[in-house]
C-alpha cells in the first residue's frame, strides 16, 4: 500500500468555516478559502474532479396556507449497507408561494502522492 492510499479519505476541519473536508483539498469546498497556498508542498491537482452523481429537485409550497418546515438529511452507507455517516445539512420553512431548489453533488478525484 502506498502512502497516498494510506491517507485516502483522511479528513480535517477547515480553519475558516469549521466544515469537515478532505485532507487532500487545496481549498475548502464549502467556504472556498485556499488552504495550502503557503505550503512548499502545495501543487494544484493535475487531475480533474469528476462528478458521477448530480441530483436536483424542487420543493414548492402550493396548497396549505400555513408554512411548511423542511429538513435536509444526508446519509452515506457502505457496500454492506452499514451507515457511515448521517447529517442534517439544512433546515428551513416554506411559506405560501415559495419554493427551494435542492442539489446533491458527489465529486471524486484520484489520490496523488503529492497530497
């Protein structure tokens, strides 16, 4: 097993927004701050990021006069169906005539030894 494979999937906390992100990230995907620009080992990824999954949907408030509450739950399971993580990624309310567009995007990229 190479060093790159041993660290694949390792995470850290973004110092700017406190989100959990990949240790190999050169910028935070949430707040988009650069993380490693001062590091002598910093090299931008040469491989492009691939998006094998993108799901988008719209939730609209049409019939009920009272506000509707929503919560966005994200679950990740492994190949055996075991729960890896479960998080509430957002909550809110819709009032009459309002709508929200929700997107789920999964990005993947190869792990390189320089990360």
